């Protein structure tokens, strides 16, 4: 049964024969939502069919598998192991003779370009948010962003306690290793693909010294913070913010907008920025059509269908009708890379975004990262950051370089 509300027209050149092309599209993804999108596409027309396969690490599967899908949708697709797998998509960026590149956030689109050809199209992204009870909104005069020094100052002023024993605490960077990583990103630590990874060690050290000084100055050191956490963090941080036990908590936009509607009604937020830069989470999602696919024409039809404002509006409506909006956020569990969808359609489904849309010029995509970035971050980088802020000197712990080398030796696929 066809669903009403959107249509697409496919124009083929004269003499074109597609009799040997498959009409069944294989789509590999690390985003479960695309199984729902594929089902919706299949029900909207009867010429093509999309079959999806989910991989927890799509980039790893693409890099190491001997087979290929028609379409890949996921994170970390531009590394040296996977970017050679895709065909250029510049012909899809034209409509009625006019380029539609302006439909996308330009910085995101640029990250999918290689040698001035567009191999990957951005699907979705997430950004870091500082979350707090709505009745504390008056403390933050800027409706869009907040910087690190402001978080520190407001958090320190909120602290209440005697002799270093706190009954309420504004915020501590040590509450979240992901916050430590985000801080390092804002200090231009610049993690990026190499063999397997490179970064700016001095910028990283500056970020960690800044965090240590923050905790000492605002919260009287890690011992006081850890005592507070032990005593009160049996509740989720969002609950602690609502109760007034803490002022701020940190989460990315997907985590924020998959909280229950009741919680979101009583919470407010600001995007975390520094010097007019909002760092996008590293798992920004991209879509590419594979060279070795057997259904390239059908894959292009699906891609054109997906990157239309009307299509994404219908997908958001479908998700809302099926009560999926508390399972995943927006499109591909993030903001849509189509500007008009994020700026004009999303607020209709997420009223909290009204007056809080992220400034386009502030959005800063991540560097190109290796296909096994998730494992490197979770097993090497975050543990290092966690240890570093708990020691006075970087010489007191194993260096990040040593940890990275040890991990590489234990993972021969590197």
C-alpha cells in the first residue's frame, strides 16, 4: 500500500537499459533507524526494495569484509580504509539544472568531499548541550550558547556546603569523561586519523590543566567532588538537575531529546561553544553509494528520495505516530544535515528547540577519524583523560602515546 504525501520522478536518458541492474538495494548501516526508513520507502512505491543489515561497527565491516552493499550509512566513512569504496554523487546534487548544495549545512557537506568531488552526503549530526532545570534559565542570558568559563563561574556560585562537604554542587567536569573529551576538542587537541591516530599533545595538556584548575578552584578538588558523587549520584543527573541538587549536567543532543517529554518540559539547555565554535560529535552520519554495488540506479533513487525535505518530514511524522521519538532523535538519531529540515521542521516536532536553534556558522565538524575510532576512544583516550585529571602531572601516569602504542600492538588489524 502506498503512503500518500510525497512523490519522486526519475528521468532516465534515452537508450538507457537497466534490465541487468538489480532493483533490490542492500543497505548496510550502524543506525537502526534506517530499517524503519527502508520499510517506509518500500511501502511508498512498488518498483524498488531496500533490504537493511545492521552492524555495530559499520566502518570495520566495510574495511574488512569481502562483500559490498549498494548503500552504506554510518559514521567514520571517510577514512583511508573506506573512502575508496564509494562513487561520486555530484550528479545527485543537481535539480532542474540548479545545484542543491545549499540544502545542506556547508561544513558538513565539505567533509564528504574528496578532491572536489562529493563522495559522501551528510545525514545527521549531534552537538554538546548543557542541561539544567527550566527555573534556572534566568542565570544564562544567552539563549543559544554557553562557554566553559561561564559554566565554571555559574557552577561555583551555586555550590552550597560547609568545610568542603557539599549538599549541592553546580557542576564538575569530572562527572563525565565525554565532557573531558569535548573540552579537549575545544582546546584544539585535534584527534585525527594517522597510523592509527594523531593529536596535538600540548593542546591536550592545556585542556587537562584547565580542567584540574577548574575543579580545584570551583569545587575544592576531586576528593570533595567524589564524595558528593558517592552521596548523591544514585539518581540520573537529569533528575538531580530537576531536584536542584546540581545546577548543570552534560549530554549530547540525541540524549537530551530522547528524554521523556515530561522531563524535557521542565528542562532547558544551551549549546556548549568556545570562540564561536560548537564541536559536532564525532559520530556524524554520512551516506555513500558503493562502487561494487549491483543496484546503483536503484540506490540513487533511494538517496534522492531520502534527501528531500518532504521525505524527512514524513519520516518524523511516522516516528512520532509510532512513539519512536523517545527511542531515537530526529533523523538518524540526530539533527538533519538538511538545513531547512533542522531549522523549520524539527521545531514542529521538538518544541524545546524554538528559540534555541544552533547557529549555523558555529557548527564545526570533527576531523577524519580511523575506522576503529570507537574502540580507540573508549579503550585508550577516555581512560587517559580520566586518569590525567586525577594526577598533578602527566609524568605521573602512562602517556597517551604509550597507551596508544600498546593498544595498537594488541590489535594487529591496525
